[in-house]
C-alpha cells in the first residue's frame, strides 16, 4: 500500500508525517506501507522526510501530478493556499489522481464548507468536495474547525489577539487532534476495504463552542498568567490592521482571516460534533488544556 501525502511542508503535514513514520518504510514500519511525499518545495521538507520518496506536488501541472501519483493507492489532498484559482487546482489534482489509478482520496476540508457562507474559501472547499463526489473514486472528507494553534498566531508583539466583535462562537480544535484523526483514517484505509471511511464526511470540532474573547481567557488560564488580551474588531478594521502588521503576508491569507472574522461574528461556525470521539475515542483538547500542554513551557 502506497500513500501519497500532500502538504507535507506545512505544520499540519509534518505532524501527519510524524504520525505515519513509525508505521511505514523506511523507518522500520510494515513492509506493505509506503509513503510518497508530494511538495512544490523539496528544500522545505522537514528532517523527518529523509529517506522517503519525494515527488512534485504542483497541482497546476496535471501531467506532473499524474506521474507523482502513479502506483499510489491513497492520496491525502491538502488544500492549496494563497491562490484565487484554488478550485481549479484541486480539480487538476483529482483528475490526475483518477488518471494515475488512485483508489481513495482523503481531503482536508473546513467546517465552513457550504454554499451560503461569508467564507470565500468555504465555497472553494465545497466545490472541491463536490468534485470528489463525482470523481468515481472512493473519498473521505475531513472538515476541521478553526485551529486554536492559529488563534495564537494572530497575536501582536504586545500579546493582543484580535477577533470579531459580538457574541459569535467557534468550536476551536487543536491541530494535533486533526492530524491524529487523519493518521488514523489513513491507517484504516491502508488496512483495506476503505477502512469503513469511504464516502464519509467527518466534522472535527473541539469540545467547546467559545467566543474569541472566551478562548483568549482560556489560553491565559492554561498557561497560568495573563499573557494575552483580546481586542474586538470589525472585518474592515481587521483587514487594515493585518495589512499594517503583516505587510509581507499574502493578501489571500489576510482576506481568509477577515472572512473568518465575519463568519464567526455571524454564527456560521457555531457547531460542535461528536465525530472526533467516534474516530479517536475522546472529545479533544479544550483551549485551556491545549495551552497548558503546548504554551506553558514556551
């Protein structure tokens, strides 16, 4: 069984690779499980990638993608970022997988994947999901909520975390819970018969539905000090602030962040799911628990 992993240079991709590394070649795992790492930037691969097959992960090059996916049984499709042509890139990757003979695609989607949404990238995720449903291949869709890891990255040099005004809530989830879920699903699929995941859409959320202000308070409780504070902004204020604070950040990412502000404020992401318990056997880390485990020592 050969699994092609997309997105391996991201922090999420690195965690997924780490979770699979002990079970796969060349790191002493089962002979029947092999990984092929797909990337546009091989120089950015983590040290853990040493010894694995590496191939092109350029979704815009259909021929190269088809070659990269040859002899692969399963493809982890990580979403493209920083590109207004995201849906077309995903279509290219899915078509290349079909032509290459891939049997099963696992797609990392987002909780806000729907037509009636303020999230432009939510519509992109939905379009990709529909492409998968009509692809003729087995598929599994994993919709993850907003990562609490990313919430901390929104802080400025004074520890102020900006978020949407109002009382809109979000079920923040730890990245490690998402990556652990993906690893488990891939291992199940590799065992044969789709692992019971074929045609399934899983909703991954944390156990709490919190406002950003409450999430920031939970971070402080977890680390045992008032390291962070919260500032509520409108979408327009957030756009102006992020452009000023992060002049080198791609505009697409800033737009995604401000779209998320608007969606949270409108209550679009206010939902919790038990799918994480079904897949991992527990409800996931709370924001306070995550801060205690990850941030307290930093």
